[in-house]
C-alpha cells in the first residue's frame, strides 16, 4: 500500500493535470478567436481611414461650419470610458487599462474637475464599483465579439451626454493591438472631435474641394456621428483582439508551468516510491535474517 506522502503527491499530480487540461483548452480557444479578431481589425481599417480622410477634408474647407461635436469648451466635467473584458484569465490585460484609467480619474480629482465614468466589460464595472466610483453607464457582453451595433450604442450615449453639456470631453482608455505579442494600454481622445491631421505619404496630399448639397452644417451633422461610431468600433475591435492575444499568451504560460510542476511532482513521487521500496526490502531482509538466526 502506498504511503501517505506518495498518495498526497499523486493526488496533487492529478489535480495539476486537470488544471492543465483547462488552461490548454482556453489557450486553443483564444488562439482560434484571435485569428478572426485580427481579420476584423484589418477589414475595418480601410473604412476608418477613408472616414478620417473625408472628415479632415471637410473640416479644412467647410468655411467655419459649426457642430456640437466639434465644440471645444472648458472641461468642467470629464467623461472617462474604460474598455476591459468581461472575463479574466488574460494576464495583465485588464489591470494595465484599469490602472491607466484610475490614474486619470485621480488627476481630474486633484485638479478639481468632476468626472463621469463609463465602462465596457464586467472587469471595469467591478473594479470601479468596489472603489466607490459612480458608474454612469456600463456596457457588458461586448468585447468578446463586438459588432457595429455595440459601437453605435456606446457612441450614442457619449455623444448625447456631450451634446447636452453633461460632460465636456470624452477620453477612452483601451488597449491598442499591435501584434499577437504586443498590446499597449493607451488613451484615446474621442470628444470633442479633432479633425485628423494629414500624415506624410497620405493620399491625397491636399484637401479636396466639396460642393455642399445641402448645407455644410447638415452634412457635418450626418458625417460626424458616423465618424465617432467608426472610431468607437475600431477601439472595440482592437480591444477584442488584444484580449484574445493576452489570454492565449497567459494560458500558454499557465500550461507550461503546469507541465513543469507535473515533472517535479513525478520526480518526487518516484523518489518517495523508491524510498518505500527500499524500506520494504530492508524489512524483508531483516525478517529473513531473524528467521535464519532463530
């Protein structure tokens, strides 16, 4: 019969192996989802670039047309949108964004500026609720596979609050997807809209002349909300791809650690069994010698 120590080690090995199966399955699921997320990020970029180009050109030749989303006013109440995931097991993905968003809220508090918190994902909701922040609006079940309708719902809430002067600015704290190995927590000024600046090598190099039909104000009234929606959609897609990449990397590390732990425990189990066998042999030899002497 196995000793108590050997039984304990074998029980730990079975427990670690069960955990390893779970982390391995999470790694495979995240690896399959990250491919789709990357494709969605790539597919959305042409529309976003063209929208930014049109907004830049219209803003350059609109002749001072006014719109509430372009209005820059003193920031008496700042809107802070923090984008996280609904589920954990993604390494430092959530904590990096949460720390960045909270530090911004602390800066507003020190400056005497009111702040309204908007969150995407259960992790941000739980984090800020536990720390006593008032959450104006929470959007849950979004980041796993965001759709354009989700971006539109988020953008509409922010644009309505900004147009009604409930908030005077909106800054988004999210994770930017750079590659499967690199994701960076960053901030993104969303409102008021700042027309994109032409970069080197962008086409066309100069503003395009537009003939407005109807007036420029009405064109901007239709164009700018679409621009905010497209920007929000791009933010959600980047966050989704970053979440899956971070989860795959974290689960891969957990699986490798479990494999190493199983190897160590197996070595300990072998040593314990060898010690047990040696003890049994010694007892048999001692008993045989006692019978011979008798």
